[in-house]
C-alpha cells in the first residue's frame, strides 16, 4: 500500500497505475489500521480550520442546508473516512446555527466491498460515544448510497448525476492513488459536471504534481480557490501512533505549502472578494485545496442557536477505536 500511495512524479507519465486489491479483506483491514483514522482526523482538521479562517465557507454551506440536505459526493471513498471527517467538522462549526442537519452522502469507489465496511462504520458511530456525531449519523439525519465505479472509464449517467447534484465533492488521496497518463482527463470529467456554487475538497501528496494537476483542471473549468492550497507543511498526530501485529499506523504526512488568492474575471461573487489573508505560521495541516465553482447567489445566514454535544479533535480517535482493525481505495 505504501508503494502505491507514494508521490512519484513519474506516475503521471505511465500508461496505468498500480492497484491494491481491496476486494481482499486482509488489505481492507490493513488500510483501516494504517490510514483510515489518520485520514479521518486530517479531513476533520482541514475542513474545520478552513471554516474558521475563511468567513465565506460557512455561509456557503448554510445556504446549501437552507435548500435541503447537504449533498456530499466522496470520490474514491474507501471506508468513508472523508465523510466521517467532514461530518465531525460540520457538527463542530455549525453548532451555533443548527443542532442537527440533514446530510445525503454518495460514496464512489472502484471496490464494491468498501460498502459493507462503511455500513459497519455507520453502525459503530451511531451506537453512541461520539457526541453529536452519533445522532448526526443516525437514519433520521444521515442518508447514504454507494456506487461502484471506475473513473478512468467513461462516466455513466448515474455517476454524472451524483456529482452534478452534489454541494461538496471530496478528492482525498485519490489522485495519487490512480496517477497515470489518463488522470488529468479523469479529473476534468469530474470538474466538467460540477454544478455552480459547489465546493471541491482536495487533499493529496505535495510531491508528484497532483496539486498542479488539480489547479490546471480547476482553472479550465472556472473553479476559483476559496481557501489554500497550503503546502510544505507537516501534519502530525501522535494519537494514531499504534502498532498491531507488527504493522505501524500512519501518524505523519508531509506536504508543500502555498497560499492562493486568485479570482476569475467572470466571477460575480462580491461576498467572496477580496479574499482574506490567511496565516500559515504554525499550521500543521496537509496540502489541501477547496475550490468553488462560480456562483452568483448570496450566502444564506440564519438558523437557531443551541448548545450542542461537543465534538472535538478526539472524536476521530474514538472512531478509530470503534472501527477496530477488522475492516478504502484511494
């Protein structure tokens, strides 16, 4: 797995990419142990920090929620680490507007066996012990579907509809995992169908040219950066420094850093401009890029205030314990 996920610049010039056979339960167990908890916490911290530092992101999400459930599409979902991390961040940052809110998540992965793994994750999360997240992932507030799909192939109607109807699309450690000559076309297929106003969350290795690939495709399809990317940063979380059967879990991820504050000449979103000046000193975050498809609407603001169950940085750790070493395909 480590070999597959390395950021080799040569990968984008190869005819095909190496795969891990996650249809085998041994590899899924290994992934959940080594990567899943760390990626969950990383997505949580990335989304939480972006909502805290960019005052425009939260109103954009509130506007989505004012129209119905927040529609999330996780590309290369694996066991759902992206989704769990996002939900934890949203419940933390939206607590002054909503106690609970409806989420509709569509998980997309080439390995169908991840569906049952995510079902186990949801079951464990809703059994209690995760604060507001336990209720937030219950059937009352959280609906999800899973679709088996190979994005290197032609995008079918179902996948196109799922992406085009989503408010927030995640691309976490997927670009490096499927890096080959066709990867840029794959990303362009996704960006081509994204609806106006939708957010794209990208997290991946700094090396390998993956962020540059995303930025090129984003510019082509009129996405503008609303936060990041931050590069040359080292994200470390000792919480996940565990060893099981002589197999060490991930606790550190190194990245490059940069601040983008660019706009498209066709952009008509006065509430997004000028971009705030973000502070990067002492940030221990991965490289990430949240992009916004050009939209002329006004953010929704409002909702009722409440005192929620606290969801803190320890929740991904607790989820890690509940998920256990028994069960992603990035």
